[in-house]
């Protein structure tokens, strides 16, 4: 009887703990299960709807709504898109002079934001709030203000904005590129990993990093294209594929790489025909190249790889960082086959060790175990 009562009390306790409000971070910083987001959404919504004058409650209500918008099935997305915007509007009405309301308004606009008034108002209210760092970095990049961009990147590095392993991934990708190369990125963290290495730590500042989503902003695209010697591209009918194709066709003597994190955004299969995996990126080349030699060179001579098998620090982004680890799998498998064929047994064992480490407890684990048999 006592055991049954104890189990019941534990279950009740876990239920209560599960229903506590917790801060909701952007999914690019900390990923949770969808049910966790649904639960937090309900808790923060109840708090906000019950007349809360606490800007933080409304901020977390918006953040949970945004997380659901990005994780629910397609048929639910519009509901959460609309709700995000309505929460933002209501926050501006209730708390027009708060940091949270102006930050959410900025957040809600996304890349469509052409007027950074909410950014500067939020900055004026709370200039040292770390939530603004990435937004400021993007704004300074768009405006090509190198001094301010460097200062903000240094703040993000010192503030431990990214997991060290994500920064290491960015370092390795940059290390494989030739002088003045162009590399196309696509997301938040893959782009920050490159920028923070460049502007925050002064590594490979010669490389041109172009986020293909940001390249949809006319003023930004024109500035970067001019800097890279690429003719401007009309805004009419612009798509990500059109941007990628235009850069590859007009890069002149500059190498063009697609970060492996961005490769999946290519919709037109014809654009992949002249792309060759070289490690953590795909190099565009009109003529066939020996990309296996480049993969070997990068892993043996240029990459810092210890962090893939030894954890040196902890960060709330660690779960997201595992996705960056998995970007090593394809080139490592190619190396594994090459070393096996050339009977380089010590190198075969080293590749096996890394593959097992980065795929452990992932959806790829069984596939890799089968391969290594």
C-alpha cells in the first residue's frame, strides 16, 4: 500500500512539475518536443489572457506560439502565423515602451523588415540585452557597417552565444575554402557560425559568406554582389534557386561553395549536377574534379576534429549542435570506403571511431553500424 501511495505521489509530483511555466527560447537556440511547446503555450497564454501586466508572460506566449508555428503540421501553420502577428500587435498596444513588445514586433517582421524602427527602439530601451545581439549583427551586415558588425560579433563570442561545437563546425568549413571563395549558407546558426569565426575571431575574413535567404533583400544583395564583382539581379521572380544559379554563373575567378547545411534548399536538380562534395561544402565546378582528394586533404590537414569525440563544454544548444555533427557523416563514409580500398587500416579505425561517436543515439546509428559491419 505504501509503495502504491509513493508511486502515486511521484506521478502527481511529476505532473505538477511538467505544468510549471518555463522560459521558451527560439527553436534555433533550444529545441523541445512539440508537446512541451503546446503545454508551455497553454500556460503562458492563460497567464497573458488573465489580465497579466507582465511583459515577460506575453513574450513567452509569443515565443511558444512562434515555436509551434515552426513545428506543427502544415495545415495548422496559418493559425499560428496569424496568432503570432496578433500577439505582437496586442503587445505594442499594451506595452508600447517595453523592450519585449518592440523586440517581438521586430521578431515578427522577420526578413521582410525594411524599417528597423523596432530594433532601434528596443536597443534604446535595453542596449545590453543579449537577445538583440543577433538582430544587430544582421542589421550591421545588411548595412555593411564593418566596425559595428565586428563589435557585435565579438560580444556574441564572449557571451557564449553559440555552442562551441557549432563554432568549430564553422571554423572547419571556412578552413577548406580557397582564398576569397564564396560560400552560400541558408539558416541562422550555420551563418552565425561563419560570421562569428570571421568577425568575432578574425579567421578567414577573406571569404564571402552569402545567406541565400538574406540575399532576397534587394539592398543587401546589391551591396554583396558589387563587393564580389557579380552583376546585380532583378527582383522580379526571384527565388533561392535563381540566386544560387546567378552566383554560380557570374562568380568569375572566385570559387563558389554551397555549405552542406544549405544544400537541401536547392529545388532545381539541374543545379546540383556540377556540385562536388569537398567535406562540409559542395564546390561548383564546370569540369569534373577529384573531390575525394579534397575531402581527404580537409580531414587530414585542415579540420580540427577532436571535439567530435570529446565533449569539452556544455551549452543549451548542444542538442541542435548534433545536427551539425551529422553533416560530417557523408564525407566520412566516403573516406571510410577510400581508406578501406587502399588498406590504410589505422585510418579506417579512426574514421569508424568518429562515425560511431557522432551517430550514437541518432536516427543514423543503425545505418552506420550496418555499414561498418
